């Protein structure tokens, strides 16, 4: 088991380093840290605005992330192998996937960080959690059952990478990542009231991080998430 974990870790950092080098051709990434990511088990929760988010967060956050991702990504033989070696946990978004829950809990018991996009997919506008849209509760169930903190994260600007013009060296899209303070569940039982409480706290923290990024980095509403189609059509 330790040998397998070591191999997965080497593979993970190799791929993350490669993707980080590629992303640097198109992105200028600024990380704003407002809270420390714990060394032990935790659940990282972020908004999701583009397919570039996982490699950006994996490449610029200071800890290895065991992502939870839709099971459809594992259908091809090569992708199943690659995502397994990257320690990605497949989840069936159509129902109550208890195998994914057990796998994530096992990782948390080892002191690892689980990465979750609670929006369930790429979202922008009124459908984004940045606009107070509803989100799934799986991440908060994990945090309550494992009695571990949730780390709120906001990412802005990665949707601009859909526009090929922003991959020109003289343009390079500006991507902003804000890391918030860990939020601890009040009860380690995973019951509805406990999940709802920490979910509300995390949602408020996400909104505060977004507002802080807008204020401190001089961003405008145009820097908030837009659809890939809108970004691709920008001049």
C-alpha cells in the first residue's frame, strides 16, 4: 500500500508540474492567502468555472488534492488508469454513491485533503455559488463525519483560458485564487442540521472571498464567471 501511494504521489506531482508549466503559457496566476490550509485531513471546496480549474488549483495550492470527479471520466481504459494513479475518486452524480463516500472517508482518515466542486459542474452567472446558487451537500457530509475542517477557495479568471487569444505571450489571462480560513463542523455526526450549518458558513465565506478579490485586485463584474461560449467570442 505504501509503495502504491508513493507511486501515485510521484505520478501526481509529475503530471501537476507538467500542467503547471503548460498553464504558465496562458495564465498569470495570483494566489491570495487569507487562511492556512491544515496539514491534516480537510475538505477543500471551490467554485467551478472551467475545465482548467483542477490543474490550476492542484498546481498552485500548497498541498496534494485527492479530487472527487464524475464517474464518466473513468469510462475509457486510459482515463481510468490515469485518474486512478492521480488518486481521483469517481462519484456517480445521479444518486447516493456510498462507495465514493467510503473511499473519501478512507483518504481523510489518512490525513489527506479531498477536493470537491459542490456545484456539481461548471457554473456561471446565476447558477454559480458566487451568486448564492444552491450547492450539493456531499462535501459537508464528509467534513461532519470525519470531524475535519472545510477550506473555502474561490477561483476567478480561468474561464478566460477558453479564448485562444489569451494564450498569446503578450496577453496571458489573469487568474486569481483566494484561500480562506478553515471552517470546522460543530458536530461530527453528518446529520442534517450539522451539514446545513457548515454549508451556510462555507457559502458565506466563499461570498466574502469573492468580494475581497474584487476589492483588493481591482476586478469588475466582467471578471466574474462567464460561459465558455461567451469567453471564446471575446475580442
